[in-house]
C-alpha cells in the first residue's frame, strides 16, 4: 500500500565536511568518511532492480563503516514510510530494509555524468555574458518511472574523501550531480513551508543530518544554471528598471562590515550614500538580525547604478574572481544564525587560499551562482588581458559598482590616486575611478560625516605628498604610459 502524503518529506544527509553547511572537516587516512546531503531517489523494489541501481559514484573507503546507529536514531519513529535511496550499493539497501522493516525502501538508478563534464566546465573563469543561456553542461536525471511512490524520506550518499589531503575535494562533479539529483527527487515529493536551508535542519546525530525540505525553495534552485557557466540573474535592459517581484512580505537589505579599527568607516559612509543616490529604497544595515535576503557589499565598493535587481538572485551569488572562485565584494546571501554558527565552528579548520574571508567562503560555498561582472567591477587598471579574454559588449558598459582594490581613495589625496606611487599596487591605479569616488564623497550628507571620518591628518597628507613627488621623479615614463585607468579585468586574484 502506498503511504499517504500527509507526512512531510524528510531528507537524511550523511555529511562529513564543509558544504553549504559545515560538517566534520578533519578526516584522516584511516578514517575516511562518506557524506550525504538532502534528497533521495526511488526505483523498483525488486532485488533485480536494485542491482540496476548500483551507486554511480564511489562514495567511501572499505575501512569506513556506515554509521547505522546514528541513522537509526535520526529517522526513528514516524510510522511507515516510502524511502528513496540514491548512491547506495545493494548491501546498504538491504541494511536500510532491515533497519526499517515496515518501510517501502526503493533504490534509485542514476546514470553517471559524462566524463567531459569537469569542474572547470561548470565554473569557468570567464563567460560571454552577452551570449545568453547556452554554456552549461548537463547532468543525467535520476530514473523516475511513473509507478514510483512519492517518498516520505530521501537519503543520498555523497563522496567526500579527504584521505589525500586534497583542498579541492568539495569541488567534485559527482557531489554536485548527486546533490542536484537529490533535490529533484525532493521537489517531486515535498510540500513544506518555505525557510532557509539551515532552518530545514530537524535533527543531527554524529555525521547524519535530517532535513525537512521545502519544495518551492528547491524548485527555484534546480531551475538555476548548474554552475557559474551561465548568469543566475541578468542586468535589467534599462537602468533603474522597477523590480517586478512581490517583495511585500520579504525583508531585504544591503549590508556591509565595519571593521573594528575604523579604517573602512569613511568607505562605508560613501557606500551607503551611493546606494541611496542610485535610487534604491532597500534598508541599509551594518549589524544584521533577521532578513529574508541581503546583498552584501564591501565598504570599499562604490555603487553607481541600482543593484536592487540582485535581490532576485539566490544564495550564494557573486561575480567570478579567478579560476573557479568568486569575489566576495558583492554577494547575495540569506542570513541565518544556524548557518553562522556552523561557519564559525569551522573557522580554524577550513584552509583559506588567501588567509581571509574570501578564501574561507570559497571553501564553504564551492557551488555558487554567477552575477554579471558589472555589479562588481574590479578597479584593476594596469593588468594585461589574456589572449582568451577578447573584448565583449558587456565589458564596455557602464559598471553598476566599482570595487576599489589596493590603497583606498579616502586614504589618498583627492587629486591623486596614490596607487600610482608604489610598484606593488600600481596595477590598481585608475584616475577615473578615483575621481568617481571623490565625487561621491562630495555628496555625503550631512557634511559632518565626511569631515569627521574622511579627513586626512596633516602628517598623512604630508607623507602622501612626499611619496607622490618621489614616484614622479623615479617612474614618470612608466606612469605616463600606463595612466589610462580602466575598471575591470576578469583575471584578478585578491
């Protein structure tokens, strides 16, 4: 008898490492683990069908044993269920049936992704944003015959082998394919209220996590490009175009971080003023509590045109930075105390490629969504374009926001970008971008804010003048040849 659909769908995840939420990060050679995120897939209950549903991806080492006691405690109770299993082998499927003798347990067949689908293909360093949606590889869908029951419980086993100390273990095509397939199975069965991913967590026991998913939330995400190979949201064709989404029940805001040292206060003030001057009516917050979705903007960013359309993008959305990584200067996120606690619990364990927040976030959120380059145009004036980076129409468009790399404008003289004065940061110099920031500074209201937080001390002004004269004497030829500042180059690692 097929179970009724009165019970909400549950997803059991056997997780071992940092993904969207962070689990156990430290795995030794003798104790490699297997992970599982939200969702599962069904197949014919017959043993012959289970043989056809053998796991498409290797997800474990022989010395590792499934944490069956944790699974049993996590899914205890709830009456008879239809259970779907994705990426479990035949002995494991048999154990599930033994564990839940009254349940209708189905193994799900999933074809492997084509060998040509690589992480670089899913997350290319650069895409032609003017070309439209045509650049993403595709994954095979799980087998879902018509006679398949709607599941009450979905489980998926993910590969997360860290025995070789690979820093890129989470950027794994198999993991992404399994995650997406599990989401499709959950959407097929789930009818739950909307909440953020971490708020879906019902119970945790060791490395077994139990989630109650939301169909609408997952449905929105499986419609997105599978990687950063296409844009998650496009720039409106007309500047200042009205956001047509119904936001009456949503709390949305722009946020930034004020560093304790105070060096970025002036930048944060100019940022807030530039957001208002772009026509945005969203809230501006520095200390965050409860919002449905926020656009994080670094305090060294200046907004030139409205970014309100970014609130239609999912978590985590950002612009590309270098290789398969994103730049954290402008990000769309969905704030959650639960996610924050998980992130903070792993700060000491996650290896950041640059020692900062951007490297940490790239390890925790390897599956991100691409925003147009114009919403976070890096002030990178002297880089030489690679041959593969031919000019495209969107690179010639007016940026929506400029991200000031190197020495910040408020730390320089008004009339001179002091990045010109030091060889180590000269690639970040741009007279035009520098002038843009100071024009925004002159519009700060009330003026006391600019006077209090942006005025340079006399000693610092004198030191900047000396550096400027010294650089002009020693590097006049190089500076004159390179003084055509531009906003953005794709291949920038910061």
